[in-house]
C-alpha cells in the first residue's frame, strides 16, 4: 500500500484509518510487545516519520486501539449478559453467572486482554499529557457503560460496581500474560505432569478471579 501526500482533511482521515486498521491487523498476528513502528510503516506504505505525524508514538496509537477494542467489546457484552444472566435468580447466582459471562467473553478477546496488560507498564508511557487525557476521558465513558451493564443485571452491587469493573479489567490484563504458555513451559509440564497444577486456562482463571471479586462485594444477609 502506498499513499500520495494527504492534502485534504478527508484524505488525512483515510490515511489515519489505514494506519489504525493496519496496526489492528498486526495485533491479530502478534502480541503488543512485537508491534513496531518500522513494521507498521512498511505495511502501510508510509515513512516512519509520516506515521508519527498522525500518532505521536507507537504507544499513542496502541491506546487508540485499546479504546476501539474496549468500545466494541462493550457493545457485544450487552447482548451476552442479556442472554447469560437470569433476572429471576438470587444475587449470588446472578453474580456467578455474570462472572461466567465476563470470563468467557474476555477469554475470547485475547488482543483486548493483551492491551489491558500493557496499559499501565507500556502504553501510558512515551505519550504526551494530552494523549493520556484523551485516553482517560474515553476510558471514563467506557467504564460508565460497563458499570451500568453490571448494575442492570446485579443491582445489588451498588456503589461497588465501579470498583468491580476496574478489577475485572486489571485482572484480565494480568492473567492474559500467562497465555499462551511458552514452549519451554509446555515441555516442562509434559515431562513432569505434576507441575501442571500450576497451569490454568485463561477462561477458568478469569472466572475464578471475577467470581471472587463480584461475590465478595455483594451485601450479606
């Protein structure tokens, strides 16, 4: 792909979208840590300096992708919760169902979890104050949407819904760092099966974490 110089706002928006879409395609092939501006520039057909005219850094671009992935996930999550949480069940049962839906939904979105995992230690570094502010404003909007979804199905969460949402997202990022296991770890498990107790599938790990978080904040009695 090659571009002529962008002379209009429409052309600049097309080029910006092409950069975002190319970076998204790269994330489908490789983890966040392997996405480089050099490879992105090659794939999109622009000089690295031109890419940096649209995004001040690799991290700033990845923050945009995090926002995009999170927004799309929340749209899907609304339907998944509607189908997976029984409104007539007790608060504890609905809390467990909520944890199950969240764990299944996030474990199917490895890229989103990978971006969550890189957010604090990587993506929010090497970016300007304005870029961070834009990202955090978008994050507040997404958080409010998620809080409303959780309260809709488990209103008993009350004021704890926001903290629960934050812990869900942080846990998804942290636990996804262990998936998939590197070849050396898989070989170790094969050689010594008793070591396998240390291995857990992402969905199950998320479910246990989310269940503990959600049931732990529900009112008792």
